[in-house]
């Protein structure tokens, strides 16, 4: 009996050891080793930081040439003081990894198609897609360009070295929380990961296209209707640069390019999505319009909002450089920021940098394809995808002269895309790291120009201002010389002449300096006036934020930094101003129910501001969300999705062509015009609001004793900032105004990821900034989201820009000395 009891006890003990020291998959989710995870001395408890938590005052760091001093201010922003570039970037890598290591790793694994290594086969489809987009090969080409330049090589090598020195210092109890949750350990960093991070940003910003969707539309509606629905230029005023008839250069002229429009429609449901709400604002105001007589520069890039935040604020100081601003965790230097002499920011340029080519294969083996009259060999690349707890998955990807065949019979065969090759500008080598090295050290407009001459992708609108009074805008990227309609539709891949034959020279890109109106601005709108000699096309161009910004800036005089902050947080809905009166005029109020009548009154009295307590904003959004599907129901034919006409053009057609055949609802026997569709959408919108209110009532105790709650915009929009792993307890819902098409472009999940205002005064540059999160990537730190409330409220922090460590004074949180190893 004793032996039996002992055996049972031993089995239970061994079972508990196995259970508590191994991770398990439960309902598709990985459960961490609970023994390790719950260990009070090494587990997740160690990630909870006390409010006064500080790092080590002295650290010995191998590889340093001299001592580096890092001053952390009250926001945990590091101000790095080094005696040379090598130590500067090593320290930047070290301190960034200290606060954002998991973010850096998960983003570069994402770019490389390696998420399956961490979470298992549920990420296999995603990883195959990333590999088939050519992300890794694109990063490898850019890395080669970086390594061929002494400066950029030093940057990425020393930055990587700093990250690895931090990783090597970690034990299990030091690991970020996410590693413990996933039962995963960080791997060594490589310079390739720096390139992958930049390619991932390029994918976010410049992979949008509509070639296949437009080809479907051309098939269904014909070329004349295409020009009505999708005009190249919509006639909206205020391009980024307007120099009508003043383009004084000899443009490159090419022959026309034939289109390849197959008879069958193309299924495009699985193509990489590109969020139309991703945008940005930036502007610079000349000293002639400011109170100080010095330029003011503002920038707020709009991206998907996450925790940890996309950006990591930092100051970099070494001989020849003193710069501060927003860095990308995983890439050296400052991406958006300022120094003692200049400031700069970016918005997405929106130009089409993706083409799809119809390939004619010799047979189903895809060994050869037709090119310039010959059967040429494809290149088959075998991608080995390591899947956690499973065998390696081998995926064969066919590559052509144009690029990879992203979808084929083995990967989403239902798309019927096995004959199409993907060409992306970011497949080409580029060295953006060098651009930011030069921008960080720029002293004037000439330096800014030289820095941008190195820049390829993703194409951006770079705003600039200098202490000497100059302001400028340059739309910089590597742009193919487009022929009419090139980039709008699928191209014939059987002739190399149908590809990109030339690129616009840097000095012929769109740019402006010190315009007479006293400001430059961009907000993702059409880039240039129609006399610019090159064909311009893009997936979409913004039509409202830019005009609101320009209206406000035109009226300003004696502008203060507070005026720039107010404009960045402006909630005025120009789209509603230009559409709602027409919509309301179409309604017949004599037939309204009580709820419809209440909605009508609210909308009639709305001031067009999407402030967080606005009810009119909620009713308008519900109306609009129901209107688009009713109008464009023809765009979802047999599951073959097409691009919808732009918001601006849709409203223009409602006003100018109310009898257009597209306003007829396909599912009804009646013949509708714009008026009937607008009316029906209004009724459906009110029904949506009532359902929302009913849901809110059910969540309130005693709701039966009160009338329906108000439908305030912040509640209806329900903005959400999600953790990178989509963990609800680590994510945050916020009550905020704004929306897409509004200067404060804070929609449900996207918004201003960094707000910055810089006053470039000769007595000293002054800067204010804020972003939705905090410096630390650790949810157990008070600096995880300590900037979020001020960001929501439209308030800013004055950035501490130091000339030497001692200047921190009472704003010092703590400081660390990184010391070379004793010789």
C-alpha cells in the first residue's frame, strides 16, 4: 500500500512539474508555463514596476570607445550624449531595446513572414503571404545598399550591436511580459532586421493599389464610365504644390503602354489590404505669418494606433549632431524631428508604386513564361517556414522578371490570380537610413535637399522649416515615369517595354520653397497642379483635410504654437458641410416617425464638428455608412470586389448626376435616383442608431426608467488602441473626437500617431509633442500610456531639448552612464 501511495504521489508530482513547466495549446491559444509565469521571483510579477523605478546608474558596455551619458526625463525620453557616432548608435540600440524589445522583434518577424515561429500554424497563411510579397528579398537588397555606404553601415551595425548587448544581459525574470506569455525568448538582432522594419513601414504606406479592381470596373462599365466614376483629377482645389505653368524642365516622354484586360473578372478578395484612413498632415508657416517672426512647423502622421506606440521619442547628441524627435524602434536615427537649425515631418505621398502584370506561362508547371517573344525561365524559390510545434512548411514561390507570383494554385487558388506577377517599387534597393542621418545633421535647405536625394521609398511629402526663415515642401520618392493610364489597370507582362522605362529625376520631383502665400502644407491630397508634365495616379487622394488646413492657415496672422496645436486637433467635418444640406433637402419630413424626426432635428442643428459629445456626428456617420453600399451595390458582382469611387466624387455625383444609373438599387424593382437612395440610407441609419441605443440601455442598470441615452460621437465611434498581440486587458478604449476626412483624423483604430509643433526661433528651437501611449513597452510601467490622456485631450508636452546633460536640472528623472569595459 505504501508503494502504491508513493507511486500515486510521484505521478501527481511529475504531472504537476510537466504541467507547470511547459506551455500548452488550449482552444488555439498558447498557455505559458504557469510555474515559471506565476513565479513571484521571476515571473510576470517582475514586470510590474514601482512608480519611482529607475535603471542602473552605471553600466559596463562592451564595444564602447568612450563613456556615454543618457539622461532620462520625466516622460522617460532618453537624451543620449556620446563622443562619436559609433557609440551614439550603439547606445540608441541599447536603450531602445531596453524599452521596446518585444515590439521590435514581433514587427520584424511579421515583416519576414516568421510569426509562425512564435505562435504556431495559425499564422502560416500570413507568413506565406509576406514571403510571397517579396518582403525579405526587398530588405536584403536595401541592406546591401546600406552596407555599401560607410556611414549607413556604421549606423545599422552599431545599432544592432547595442540591441544584442541588451539582449545578452537578460535573464528570464528580465524578459518583457509578452515573451513570458508566449514562452519565447528573443533572438539576436541583425542589420537585416533594420531593413525589414523599414520595408514593413513601406508596406503600410506604399503598397496600396487598385489595378485589378479597376480592371474589373473597366470590363463591366467601359472606358467612358470609368472616367466618370474614377477621374484621374477630381478638380478639388489646393494641391500640395500649385505652380501652374511654371515647371521649367524637360520632362521625359515615353510611348503609350497597352493594357492587358482579360475577359474574365479578377477575384481580388485576398490581396493585401490598404487602409484608406491611413494618412497624415504636415505644414510649415513662414515667419511673415507668425507672432515671433520665426517659422512654425507641424506634423502628425496618421497610422494604425497600437500599444506600445509606433514611435519612440529620443534625443541624439554627438559631435556634429544634436537632434530629437520620433524614432522607429528597430531603425537608427530620428525619423521625424528637429535639431538646432531645422525641423521636418512627413505625410504619405499616395502615389501608385505597385503594378500587376498578366503572365503567359508555357504550361501548368510554370517553368517558362513568354517575354519579348521568347519562353524564358522562371525562378522558383523555396521558402522554408518554421512552424512552432510542427514540421517545417516548404512553400515554392515562382518569380518572374516583374516579381513574384503572389497567389497560385497552392495559395488561395480561389482568387484565380495564378497568372499575375507583383511589381513593387520597394522591391528595389534603397538606403533611407542615409537620408535620416543627413536630415538629423541638416543646417539649411541645401542640406535638406541633399538628404532627400538619397531617399527612395516609401514616397513621402517632406515638410521643412529652418531657423534662417526658409520653409519648403518636397514630394520625394523613386517614381516611375508613368504613361497615360499606366498603373491604373493590369499590364501585359509579355513585353518588357510595358514595365518601368525611366524614373523621374530628383530635381523634377514636385517641390516648393518659400511660396508667396506664406505656408506649405500636405494632407495626402493630389500632389500638384495639372500643368505638371508627368502623369500622376494613385489609389486615392484626400479631398477634405487639406482644404480645411489651407483655409485656416490662409486666415492666420501672428500665429502662435497654440494655433498649430488647435489646428492639429480640429474636428471640423468639411465633408459633412458640403454634403449634409443636400442630403437633408432630399428628405420628406412629413412621413417621419418620432425617432426619424428627432434625428432630422439633430442633424439640422449640427455645427459640423465631430467633437466627442456631438450627436449630429453620430447620425451623419450612420447615414453615410448606409449610403455607400446602396449606391455602389454594382461593385460587388459575383464576389469580384472593386474599388469604390472616392468620397468626394460620390458626393459630386449625387449633386450633379442624380439620375446616374448607379443610384438604382439592384435588389429592388423600383427605379431609384440619388434622392430615393439618400432617403433610404437615412432610414437605415436611424435604425442603426436605435439598435446602438438599445444595446447601450441594456448595459445600464435601471435603463427601463430612462429614455434612450444620447448617442454621443465618442461613444458611437468607440476608438480603440490595441496591444500588438491584440490582448484586450492590455488594450485601451478612449473617448475622443475626430474621424477620417477630418484634420484630427482619429477614427476607430487609426489616428495621429505623433503630434509635433516646432517653433524655429533664433534664440533657440522650441518643440511641443505628444503621442498616444508612452515610452515603455511594459504594461507594468507607469510610462506605458502616460501620454495618452493628454493626447486625447489635445494637450502637449514641452520637449526637453538639451545642449549638455547638466541642463536637465529639475526635469531629470534619472541618468545612466554607459562605460567601456576596462582594458
